[in-house]
C-alpha cells in the first residue's frame, strides 16, 4: 500500500535575483523588477510530499508531527524572516530563484529523511507562480 | 486523447486514532492529541481523479453528474456526519488514519467505476495535511 | 487612527447538536444529521478582530504574537482535538451550535483583552457556513 | 536538475454543450443544464506547467514574464470575455467541454513553446470540477 | 444575543453589459470587454448574511438547511446555467452589472425572509471583484 | 441604492520593523523576528472597498477598470518589488507595520477618489494576519 502524504508549511523572506558576473544592465534586463537593488519579499508556501509504504501497525506513512517538526527545524527556522541573499549560507553564491530554492530545500530534507521515502517539494513564490522538484518525469 | 478529470467533494466526520492492542500509554505516545478519548473531527476535502480516453462523440471523459452522484451515494452518505470508529463497518477494526481512509475510499470507488478508468484519491484532513493514493510511482 | 487587526486561527473538534429536554424524534427533526448520536466533527476556522487606536510609538494596535499566544492558550488548547459536548465545561448544558460557540469564544477572550479594544469573532464551521458575533448592528 | 514551473492564469467565457448531430431531446438528456440554449458561463482558472532543465546561469527554467505574456497573447486574448461556441475558430465544430478546451489550449501552447519543455495544462471550470491534459500516465 | 450567520452559495451564468439606449460605440467605450456581443460568463460566488437574535431553545439564529433550500429555490434555480440578459425576467430591462445583480438578489430574498432578520448580500463576479448590498453605512 | 464594490490587488515587498530611537535590544524585544536586520518580505494582498450610490444609467458604482488602473498606478507601482524602508518616501520615518501601511494606502487613495465615495482598505500581510482601516466603528 504505497501512498503519499503532503504537509503544507510557509515562511516569509526577502530576496533579490542577481548574477554577480553580469553588468547591472544585463541583470536588470534578465531579472526585471526581481533585480530591485534593495530586495523585495514573499510569503513562500511549500508542500512537502513523502511517498512510501504505510506501516500496517500504526496506519501511518510517517508521523506528521515529526515531519512538521523537521520542516520547522530545517526549513522555517533557516529561512523565515531572513534575507535569502545576505543571511543564508545556501545563497551566498547561488541566485535565489524559486527553482534554486526548491532544489536547496529538497537537498536539506533529503539528508534528514530516510531513503525509503521519496520526496517531492512544491514551492509557491506567489499565488500564481510555483515550482516543483523533482519533476514528475 | 488521454485526460484526467478531477471532482472535489467533502464530508464532516468524527474519529479517534487508536490501536486496540496497545496500552493507553502507548496509544497516547504514538497518536498524541489524535488519541483523545471522546473523539474529535474534521471537514474532509477530497479530490477524485479519473484518467482515461475522452469519448469523441460527447467530448466527455466521464459524465460529471454521474461521478458526483456516485461520490454522494458511496462516500458522502456513508461518512458524512458520522463517527468513523463507531458508525462505519470499514473502521470497526481499522485505525481511521488519513492513509487508511484514502485507501478505503479508493477501494469503494474502484468497485463502482469501470476498469478502463484509472482512479486516484487525494484527501485533506486539514488545510495543511493531505494524503494521496495510489502514489504517483 | 482607529484600525482593526484580524488574526486567523483554527481548531478541530467533534460535536453533536442536541436539546436534552426534547425527545429523540424532535431532536432529529430539528437538528437532522447534526444530531447524529455518536458525534461528527469539523475543522473550525476563526477570525478574531480587535479594534482600537494604534500606538504611535510602535505602530501596532496590539502585538500579534501576544494575540496569537492568547488565542492558543484560551481557545485552541481548550477546544482543539476535543469533543465539545463531553470534554468542555462550556457545553455541559449548552447546545454547541456555531452561534453558541462564537458567543462562548467571544466571552472567554473579552475577559482577557483590555476593554479599550472592541472584539468581534467570525467562526467558520465549514467553508460554506459561518457566524459572526457581535453582529455589525 | 529537472524541475517544473507552474503559472496560474484565468479567463471568463460563455459556452453551451451541444452535439449538432443530435436531437434537442438527446442533447438535453446528455448535457443537462449545460445544454441551456442561450449559453451560461464560467471563470476558468488554468495552470500551465512546463518541465525541463534549469539554466545554471540564470537559475530559471523559463522566464516567467515571457510565459505570462505568451499565455496572455495566445489564451487570454483569444478566450477571455468570449462566447466559446460563437466567437472562436476552435469550437466552431467542437463541443466546448472542459476536456476539449484543455486539449485545445495544450495544442496552442505546444506550438509556441520549444520542444525541450514538456507541457501539462490543468483547467478548472468551477472550484469543484477540473481537467488535466496530458494525463500523468 | 444578536449574531449574524453567513451562508455561501454559487451559480454559473452568462451575461453582457449593455445600455439599449446607447450607440454601439458608446456601449463599447463604457463597458469595454464586458459589452462583448455574444456574451461571456462567470462563476458567481455569493454570501447571504442574516442578522438577528439567536433562539435560546435551539441555539440557532435561522435553520441553515432552510436557508440553503431557500437560496437554491429562489436564486440558484433562477440564475444557474442561465443567460441573465435573455433568460430572466429581472434583467429584461436592467443592465446585469454586479451592482444590479446583488440588488435583485437582495430584493428576492427580502420578500421570503421574515423582517426580524436583517439581510446583506456579497457577490463575487470574479475572485478579484465583488459587491455588497446594502452598504455598511 | 447605496452599495460597496471591493477590488482585490496585491504587491510583493521587503520590510523591517524598527524604531530608530530605541536600542537594538529594545527593538528585538518588541518586534522579534520582524526586526531581522537585513529585511524579510511578504506577498501583500489588499482589498479596496468603495461605498456610494450606483449610477442608474450605467448600473455601476465606479468603473472597475478605472479603479484597477488607479490601484496599479498609485499603490502597486509604488510598493511592488520594493523595500518599504529604503525605497519609499512614505516609510522614511515611519515604521512599516501593517497598521501604518494600511493608513498610508488609505490616504494615497483618498486624495485620488472623489469624496462622495467612502473608502475602506483591508490589507493581509500573511494569510493569518490582516488590518482594516478605517475601523467599522
């Protein structure tokens, strides 16, 4: 009995899209408003999906309190009320696009969750824009 | 032309997570607040997804009125305004976790929907917690 | 500068609508499915609205962390994962309709929040049904 | 690093489900209220999902401004505030069911988006009914 | 104990904004896309709010099943899957703007609901545009 | 016929809560995470409500395209993708709490909208926290 459970979480952060090797003109042309020099920010909504075999004794795939505590300790405490570019190790040299952010979140959780569970992350930067990793196929 | 249609429905039910073979202490430790002895409850939201080939004459994969009537007769009338532990056959000896509930719903609908349609169920216990069965892979 | 702040919270509870002085027939006739004997349940969503004068030094009407802690201590811890009829003092002799529940919540918070703040509560029993107290006029 | 980005958009349109080769009685029997002769309408919500490899230089899968402009030019300008049956080439001889509409939208975008990106469309006709094309499997 | 209850409902309809006494040019100038000649449509969401005194015996302000049946009989059956301009008496000579529609709905319900209940209607034409009648002050 | 129309809009911005006359310790104590030195950010959702008399010739209270253009020009272009503390005149010397932000937005729009329309603003900083100005009473 292979199921997926999905836990929703969120954090609020500032960021700026910028490639340090480009001129200001090129950055503005490629990233537009998202290159705004003093940062802007988002309420990020996130779904963490785990897939695996349900434990027949508990009827649980994974204890949701454990999952929610893990997301708080590893993702929310790291990124919530932070400036992604200035306050985090992960984006010192990586452009904080939603694509890169979802990839970073996946890798942080991948190390903390046992390998028998598949993981997928969906991250909303706004109500209209979201990214999923890994892709379905 | 292989498409999926998704119909959203909901029901309101009480339940309690409990393993009858365990002590009260162990039940409380594993299930926490969800083991509360006099039950608690949820507004369950559900998406039923059918996948198959569109009928070129009607342009329908499946008549949505038929699907909605089927969900009402087989799922809503069975679980809505019920105590899952006390009022249903399905959970007499099965712990009503969301994982088990989504599996039960899948099997009820699987018997009533022609085999040329694949079925997938997503069930939200709260706005933040949901389960999907069968898993994507 | 008179403003309102609105904080959203939620809890999950079981209940049953029942008037102990009526026959079973009359209870069923008046309360229908909501009279189901073994209880059913809901994810209650709640908005607590405070109205008053903003403090010009902080720019706050009321510290939202304090408000959120108060709602947790006084409302969520009291009602979340509970059976309203069996587990709470407030509904020992009071029918747990949404009207009565919103009135009870208002009175609990009214005692804990300084009188210079007006309070209004909106409570959703389901996505389609909600109640507000006190009424606008 | 294979990711998916999802962009949400919407348009408002009128339509009527009708098979021109059938009698009025048969149309009414099969399509019910949706066959109402003077049309009815919907706020269509749409998610366009692109899957491919992130560009390591920009950290983008696809420029979201380009995607949003493309959706506006090709889908919103074509269908928004239109009568699908009377005002569009696509549904002159095709019944505007949600299944057919999602297939039409897919094919319009497929021609405009480079083949290294996979495309999937999800279209909501109402909050409770939606269709996805192509299906997951 | 004066409370308000709010019931949410919806219907799907086609319409066109048009003043029959104006030229086509003026209609297009004033109403823009909403004047599109072959109609367009919306999923209308509606909240009906009743305000009054709770009955101390039932704990109800108004039976929600009665309210929901009334909304179905008087509003949904009248407007759902209809063309507001062509299929309804109410908009034969009245422009179906959201302002006029909310006023019409208010007056239909006002005649069917006892005068001790105040009524307020909020109607969403899209997720971003809504109208309320009567106004708060 | 006095009605209200409500238009929803949004913008994404960075900010930091800070009182320049206080020590760092006091700022941290009062504003907590919101005092984070390098800013954080939000997707702000906003409802602008206008109340007045419907024009009987158009059936409009206020042209929604005009209102939406005004909100874009005066609010979105000013605050979207900006750092409220560093990039705006309005918050040079004013702490960008949601209470102060809603008051600033009200005053900007109040100057641009004719006085026969009452204005009320509701602003969501997150899905759980919002502020309304002016207050209902």
